[in-house]
C-alpha cells in the first residue's frame, strides 16, 4: 500500500521594502526547481513559524528580517506531498539579499509578479498581489 503523505508545515515571507517584494528562484535540482517563491522553508520540530522564517531567510539570502502579521495561507496536495504554507509580511532589518540557497533573487513591483512562474499553491496570493490587494510599502 502506498505510504500516506505527511503534512509539511512551511513558513514563507512577503519581504517588502520601498514598494517592492523580494522573491527567490528555487534551486534547479529541488522539488519545484526553477520556479519562483516567497523565501522560506519547512518548519523544524518545536520551532515557531517566526523562528523558522528568520532561520530560512538567513540561510537562503543572508538577511535578518522582522516577521509581522500572517497575510495568507495555502495548501498543496500531491501523492508525495501535503504542504501547508503560512505567509507572513516581513521587513528587512539588516543585510542585502544574496542567493546563498537559491538560484537567484529579485526585488520586484507587485505588477511584475505575474511575469514569474510560481508553484501552484502560491497562485491565489500571486494574483492578489498583482491586482493590488496587498499593500506593499
Ligand atoms: N519557501 C517556499 N516554499 C514553497 C512556496 N510555495 C510552495 O509550494 N512551496 C513548497 C516547496 C517545498 O515543497 C516546500 C518548502 O520546502 P523547501 O524545500 O523550500 O524547504 P527547506 O528549505 O526546509 O528544504 P530542505 O531542507 O528540505 O531542502 O514548500 C513558497 O512560496 N515559498
């Protein structure tokens, strides 16, 4: 019998600065490789979403961030993965983004986000951002 997919909890950040959002391109060899994403990753046992997001953004981009309110959530199911995503608004405290754990990263305006391919679970949020339903300051 196939093994049931376990739920993976993921924290991801809408990192905003000066009217732009920071997005990252996933490593080519990773699950969903080459797609763009909101920086973040899997929560470790006993970790809060805030701590997870700060750790992942430091590992992937070398940035220290402040994590603010949750702005959205989403789920993605396939035979191997059941992923629950928790999106938080974040601001940069120190550092300039460097692609330490991703292919590349980019500051983009909300309207530009439609030009970047994202994983299926992100599409409702991507559409909301593109249509101006999230205030990016
Ligand atoms: N960070 C992030 N992950 C996303 C987004 N959308 C989406 O479907 N995901 C999925 C891709 C992955 O299956 C999962 C995140 O896991 P990850 O592989 O990035 O996490 P990680 O850095 O902890 O990875 P690893 O230690 O297992 O290599 O969530 C998103 O916008 N941001």
